[in-house]
C-alpha cells in the first residue's frame, strides 16, 4: 500500500506584501501615464507584467520593478531602445493640452462624486496624471479604471479626444491612457503629506502653473481616536 504524501507548498510572497499586511493602508499615490508615455518595457522600469504589443515586445522583455530612473541615467543604448519602441507604437504618444486637462478633470469629478472617493491631491500633466487618493472599498486598480473611463467619456463628449481626428466616424476611439498605472501605498500621515506635497509641486517642476481642482479635499490628518472609516 502506497502512502500518498502531501507536500505543503509555501505561497510565494510578493515584494512588500508581508509589510502591507501588517500595517494599515490609508491611501495611495497613483501615477496614470498617457498612451505611449511609460512604455511597458521602458528601461526606466514598469509595473506591467506583459508586453502586449509585439511591436514593442521585439525591443525588449517586460520589466517589473520599483525603481524609476531618470532619462539622464540611461545609457545611450537604453535610450535608443526606448526611442525605437516609441517609434513602433501604433499611434503617436499622447500629450494633453490645458483644455484637454480641464475635460479630464470634469470626468474625474463625475466619478469621484458618483463613487464617493476622497482625493487629497491631483495634478494632470501633459503625459501623466498624479493622484493621492484615500483608501476605498474598491481596490485601487478599480478606482483608477473607473477614473480613466469617466475621463475618456468626458473628453470624447467634449470632442477633445487626442485621437478623434484620426478615427473614422462611428469607430471606437483608441485608448488615450497607458494600460497600467504605478501605485504607492501610504500608511501614515507623514507618507500622505509627502505624497500630497510631491503631487502639488509636480506641475511647477514642469513649468506649469500649480493646479486647483474642485474635487480635491484638503487632507486634515488621520483619525487617531478610533477606527478610521473609508467609503
């Protein structure tokens, strides 16, 4: 008679997963790149697990890392690889105008009100958007997808979609956002305040006026008296 042996396989823990499980997450700093800005296999690093388009895949494998390097830190070979990948995109990379940013903000405001999000900071830049969002009953990925969808619907309604001029009437507009987002978990007042300051200062670093949006709620600190309730 043979005895069946059952081997207990320890589940592989993802980076930072154990740390996150032992502390309270109060919010997120999210970066939402526009289409073509942060390529899935950009040598600066990416959260993407897969390179979906073969035109991009042929220039390198997908990377998944927490590290972000500036362009000045890339080698000449990495820069050429990155530029070649951009040239292989099906459409031109998206860079939104001020008018388009206002339309995107209108879409955000609609979804934020509908889903009762708390947004502590937001900067909509030409090639990417920064948000500091309080934790919600929805997963952060779902929150981001809903915001992207609302912004896309609004910008299409306003006839300001970046690809409307190249899309035949009646056809579906190509997506204007990159497929994935970058997210940072915020577990303390200090982390939230630092993220807010970073987001608020980001436009100024790019020679753009500081932004003020009606849907942003000033951060008033965390409730230390008891249980913190999130929507």
